[in-house]
C-alpha cells in the first residue's frame, strides 16, 4: 500500500517540510532508508543519518532544526517516536487484515461464529466453540471443544487451544503457543507415577499478548488465569493453577510453578524461575536469571540472585563475593600469625 507525505501528515497531525507528494510504501530504519521508504528521527544520536538517508519521508520532532540540507521530505510532529509507533500500528492492521474462511478450514456445526471471521487453511474450530466478531485464526490454528474467544482476538499460525479454555477480547497469541495443555502432576505409587487428571481450564482476560512457543497449563481444578493486560515474551511456561495479575510483563524463558499467585504490574526479566505455591506482591521487579524460592510480600521490591533477595543487599554481597579469594588469603595469613604467636 502506498501513501503520500500529505496523507501521512494528515494521519499524524503533522507539518510537511519538502515535497507533499513524496510517496512511500515501506518502513525502514533511518540509517537504512531507501527511496520509497519512511523512517523517523527521535534519538539525537542518529541525527547524522538524516542528511544521508535515502528514505523518501522522515518523521521528526517539531523542534528539530537541520544544520545541512535534508534530502527527504520531513513530517514534523510533537513526538517522532510516538508518531512512528502509530504508523507501525496502522501498518500491522493493514498487513494482518485477513478476511474470509478458507475452504480447507473446518468449523463444527455446533460452533457459534461471530461476524468477519478469518480462518486460514487447516484451521479447526471444534464442537460448541464460541468465536467473537473480527477474530483472526491463521492457518493450522486448533480451537478445542467449548472454547470461547472474544472479539478482535488474533491467533497466529499453529496456536493450539485445548478444550474449555476462555480467551478474552483484543488478545494476540503468537505461533506455536499452547493454551490448556495438562498440568504436570503425578502421584507416586508402588507401580510408578500415576497421572492426576487435569480437569480445569485456562482463562485469559482482555488485552493479553502471549509470545511464540509459550505453554500455559490448565488447572487441576478451577482455572489457570492471566489477568487483563498481561504481556508475555516468547518461551514462557505457566504451570497449573497459576494466576498472573493485571499488566504484569514477563520476558523470555520465565517459568512459574504450580499454584503461585503473581500480583499486578510486576516486571520479570529473562530466565526467572519461581517455585510453586508462593505469593508475589504487586509491582515486584525480578532481575534476569533470578530464582524465587519464597513469597515476596512487600509491594515494589526489586529481587536479584538465586535464591533471590533484595537487590540492594545482593549488590553489596556480590562485592564481597568477588573479593572472596583475597578475604580467604587474609584470613589464612592471620590464622598462621596467630598460631606462631601461641
């Protein structure tokens, strides 16, 4: 799809400096701009590229004053970063504006389908599923029996949603993610490990985004719950009966064990591991590769290390740890001196 600088300025409520008929059809970084592309300048460290970029249109802040000729047409806005983000959103909407039901998709007769459904090749909607309006199911998505999916939700290729799970409105679930796989629960017997049936489900509230290749296990009883606004990176495992609070964000490779309850507005860096049956207070921050082995009851704490404790104490302790070899040598020297004195 092609846009002129005038159309872009109208979308962004911006002011044109240069050719209002300059045309663009793709996005680019400012240092990699080519004719027909649009870019932006928000970080002053990249200012040098505006004078050499091949981009046809560049979005800049209103207070930007060039010190040399700028080959591109500029669109001046209040915030170049926010304006470009808006363009990215529009671009995604256009790119993902799929429609229609493939003849190779399967929809059970007992399923309830809203308006404007997109179902790609080999998408499956099973018995008694309820699909809202404007839902997009890319190729090879599987929707199990009795699943409910809210309006405007997107499931990318290969997502699998097991039976009885619920997904809210305006959610995005990326390829390879599994919703509702069995929780990992077995009981030892004289004949080995016996599987405990997992009869619950997964409930995902509105405006949740889940990255690629995540696994959200169903509850043993009741529900595993991701509250409104939760955001997951790729490769995250949420075990049975976990609850993740509103607007909590998890970076890649987090693992949360069964029945742990995570509060609102938490932020976990990559490779965090949390054992089961804990409570994590609201606004908790956990740094990368930390291991959480006990509940965090005070809101707003930053935790670090494995096993993790308060970040300020961890940093002080780490200084001593780095000097541990010198400390041991000094201690051995003192012990020898004392032995000689005796």
